[in-house]
C-alpha cells in the first residue's frame, strides 16, 4: 500500500512538473522570436520562402494551441514571385491530456482567407510537387500499392473565405467544414464555393452536404445522404439554371477497388437523369456496369439551355418530347449500351450499341417503328439545293480522313418523306479499313421496291464510290417530287444504275460517274414537252405555214418509255430511246452531261396509224438542259427528207421506185 502511494505521488509530481514546464514555456518563451528559424527550416527542407507577417500565438491549457497569420509560402524556382499559398489566419488545437497520454487528439484546425495558386510550368511540373522529398522509387507494375493508413483523430476542419486557382479556373468563396475525423463514427461534411473560368457570363456555384464514414485504415469509405446542388450560368442565359446530384449511399472499397452507387439522380434545368452504378478496378483498369434513364423532357425548351439552337420545324409540335433509357457497361476494351429505348415525339427506337477494341469499332442494331421526316424539316425548306461546282478534289497527308470501323443494321417500319411513303426499310452498314459498304439496303416505296448496294472507298487520296441501285414498280412522279426535277416525268416502272465515281463532293461525283443506266416506264408523261405540238409545228414549217397555237400545259403522254445508256466521265449516251403511245412515237439517240445538265439529242417523231404504221416522220433536235429542254424541228434533216420524198415520187411515177433502195 505504501508503494502505491509512493508511485501515485511520483506520477502526480511528474504531471505537475510537465504542466509547470508548459506554463513556463508559455510565460517565458515568445514564439515570435523563432520566426527566422522556422522560415530557415522551411527553406532548407522545401526550397520555398515562408513569410510570417503576423504574430504567432501559443497557449498550453486546456489545449496546446497555436495561432498565426497572415502568412505565405512561396513558389519553387521558375514559377514567379507570387506565393504558392497564403492565408490570413490559421489555428490548431491539441488536447493537452491526450498528448500527455501519448495520443494525438487534434481538437480543430481552422484556416481563414486561404489563397492557393496551383501552376504548371512548360514541362508540365506542378508547383505543388517536390516539397524537398527524395524522388520516389518507380513502382513495379506487379506490386500492389498499399492504400490507406491510420489517421489521427481530428475534431474537425474549417476553411472559410478560401480561394483556389488552377490553369485559368478559379474557385472563390470556398467554405469547407467537417465534423470529427479519425474515429469510426459518421462525419458530416459541408462544402460550398463559386467557380469560373474567366468566360463572361459563365459561372458555377456548389453547395454540397454528405455524411462520411470509414474504417480505421481508411480503405472502406461510405458516403450517405449525398447532395450536391447549385447554379450554372452559361453565356446567353437569361439567368443561371439550377442543377442537383443526389445519392442515398456511395460505397468505395479502396483495397478491393470497388465502387457501388445503388441509385443516383441528376437534374439540370428541368431535365432529370437517374440510374445506378457498380464499378471494379477503380484505381487501375476501370470497369463499370449500370443503368441510366432520361425522364421525358421537352427538347425544344431544353436545348437552348445547352447552347444549342434548334431550327424552326414545319410542325411546331416536333421535338416536343425526348426520353431514353439503357443498361450500360464500360471496360478497358469495350463500352456497350444494351436494352436501349428512346422516344422522340411519336417515334420509338430500340436497340444496342457496342464500341470495342482499339481503335474503337462500332457495332449496332436499331429498330424504329415509324417516323415522319416532314415534321422535322426546316420551315420553308424545299427540294434539295443544287451543289456548286467543286471539281475532283484530292487529299494529302493530314487531310486524309480515317473512317471509324462499324457494323450494324437499322430497321424502320415506316418512313414518310413527302410525298413518298417507305415501309420495311432495312439498311445494313459495314465499315472497315476506310471502306464503307451499305448492303443490302431494302425498302418498299409506294407499291414499288428499292434495293441497293453502295460502297465508299476512302483509302486513297480521292474517295471512290460504286453503286448498284434498283427501283422496281415505283411511281416516278412521287419519287421526283422532292427534287429539283419535280413535275418533269411521271409513270410507273423500273430504273437501274450500276456505276462508279470519284470525288468528295456531289459535283465531282457527277463529273466522274461511269457505268450503265436503264429505265423502263409505262403509263406516264413527259411534262413540259408536247410532242404533238412539235410535230404540228414541223409540218407547218414544211408546208410554209404559220405555226399552230401552243396548248398549255405542255405534256406528252406515253404508254412506254424505254432507254439504256452508257455513262463515261459524267456523260450518258444512248442510242435506243423509245417513247411511244397509240398515236405518237419518238425514237432517238444522243447524250446528257450529268454535271452541267446539257442535253443533245436527235430524234425522229412519228404520227402513228396503227401499231406499226407511221403516216408522218418528223426529225427533231432536243437541246438545252434536261431541267429546261428545247425541242425544235431539225431543219437540215427536214430538207433532206423532203428532197428524198420528191425523188421517190419521181422514181415511182416512172416505175423505178426500187432503183436506189429504200
């Protein structure tokens, strides 16, 4: 018993001695006398200038407390004279009794007026690097990096009126506060700041709140009641838009390298995205799976908030609603979206997309129920505009493009593109090594059908295209109605084109087009051309009579329209044009320049009596363009024909009609 009393008295005496010693230090030692030594020590260990402008205050009971400021820490050589870090006031308090029991119990750390300037030099080195440390040993890629470690208990951190800048980005009005850290309890965290990039009228505010907990080694982290919100201002916005991100829980295991977000919500200016996320290898080769869904949003109202200007559409109700959802997965070698569903107005899309390999190759399969393209045309948008001449262009060096690899299909139930209605549309695309192949391409068109095979080869300096296109049973009037050739030709039948061309622009393609073309139409008409009138005008010319009055509109009905043509460098030549009806027939030969639309035809028009009997043959010349043709009697041919007829009459009168043949 006596021994215990002696030991207790001894321990009490030691504690009393320590307390008295600390009080003596507080009373007799002025920490400001050590400013130069502290600055020199910092200079020696970091190579940076420490400037302590304000007084250093020290207290020892009931905490060992240190307060100082203003103060600043300079940049390393090569980063200018401005300080790397500065603050107006800083304070740290440590529990005296815990310190006596060999436990570091920091009560609170407070910093006011923090100003942190992060910079990089021309080599990419940051001014926050290399605080006098020895270079780290290069880690073996096969070695596991040890993460986490015990953290001293800390009653809390408070940063007020802070500012952080980096590469033109500035965070101001930084306010950061935490509850107790270092134990196994839950730590409330609050963060707020304003940010900008120096762009006029652009701004971001953040207010974040969440509860944080971790294991003793800080390897298992848990965030609860996560809520981030603020305002985002963009140039041109009338006012900043509200945004918010929330998640009930976020769990991260740094040892297992996993991340779990069972559910999350993101909203911005009326648009809302929700989903879930699971990730592995978060510190190495990230791999993630999850789901994402966009709640219905008015695209026309939302797009301007993203800086997008949508054109006025023919249907003012178009682009009224957009929604989407998909499962997704992400890994080092692939990104995929499965079970995709998208709705734009009354159009529904389903399908999947996978991007895999290096370089990325795209695989897709989409199905669309129906779409009315007329709704989305711009107001006043008419037929396809003519393309200015550009010539055959070539590309060299960096100008050469690299087309992404792709393989996929698109199926559409029905498409309306006035005045045509397409059904059972199927497009198949394969792209590899800068060669794009679209085959088969199939569709039903107003009772007819289309099939096509198009290949674009972009491997050389000049792109080349080859095509094998077939239309069968199509209504030519409706097919041409949305083109500059509207109203020029009607009839139903087949058209085939097999050709190749070179060039990056439409005009270049037309100039170099070579191949074969044929058309076989029935029960139609050539609009803007009246063959009957041209025959009557030619007969009047022969008889030296006045031309008959022209009937409007000019139109030549036909029972059959047939022709084939060989195309060479943009010029199509035919020798078997036949346009026929019960009373008129025209045969001809000539050429069409597809680039400048110039036509040059010689034709023979006949007035028929019965199927095979012509009562009058009139030679014609067709010139101008196929958009605006000019038809005139061939005067030279007429003169020769008239002379020949007179000679035949003389021979017949003298019984010599077979002398020179027919």
